[in-house]
């Protein structure tokens, strides 16, 4: 992704009252993240292959914080449900992004709402980590990316019995396994200090 495109996106996000920081390398992003972790913080996360690829889940487990770890082994359905609710009162909530437009609009898709809901409201701070592969031109491209790239891959990863896992694109199904239930578009915020976008050079997530 060229420098001019990233600068354009950062300016657009700023106009929407959302701060964005660009990191050329994974190490620089991780170092920034470590510098912002203070003891006893409560940190929650949404499902995110990006966070996993960067190594943030393992980092959080080793840190002196209260990590609401929904990915730990042998977690029960009841325990996970409680963590979903606890995310709303976390100090920091981490998530990826499905698509982000050059106009500074942030698009996400969710199956049960446990990821997009805390992004919008609840946690004191939200850090959205986004590989530059998620940058698209406009709203139509964002929806297309979600329907024909992100959602089919995620549904297949989760072993969902949906048509898109076979065709590789959205079939607008009504399957009970459908993960395309909640679309959100963030195009601004009242508290300009709450949501922050961390842009990372490279292909992360899907």
C-alpha cells in the first residue's frame, strides 16, 4: 500500500474524529501496544485473526493485566458468555476490522454481535488493528470485500454449513449457521479519544 493512500486514509479518519497511527512493521505496533499496557488493566478482545497473527493474545496472557481470554482452552459456553458481557466494562477492547474506506468509514460484520457491540459502546478505549489489505475505495467495495472475501473464509474457518463455504462468495442465505447478521459502519464518534485505528503494513486477517 503506497504512502499517499495511507496518508489520505489517516486524514479522512481525523475528519471523522478518529485518530489513526501507521506502523510499517509488526514489531513497531507491538512495542506501541506494550507501552500502553499498564498493570491491572482489564482488556477484552473480539475474534480476530489479525490479533492472533500479530501475537497479541499470547502477549496479553503473559502481561500483568486482567485479560478476558475467550480463547483459552476448555472454556465453557457459560464462561464465554460471561466474558462477552464483561467486555463492556473493560478498560481496553481490541478488535480487527473487516474493511475501511478511504473516506474513513470502518465496516465490520458479526455473527452474534459480541464483537461489534463493544466497539460501539461500553469499553473505555477501543483499539482497532487493521492490515493495509483491508483498505478499500468506498462503501460498495467495503461490502463486496466482506461478502466475497471475509465472510466466506470466516464461515469456512468456523465450519459453518453455509453456501458461501462452497462457492466462496455471499449467496444471501437464510441458513441458521449464517454469520452475516450484524453489519456496522463507524463514520465518527463523540469522544475522539475512545476509538483508535492502528494501521499495519501488510496482509493481516481476511
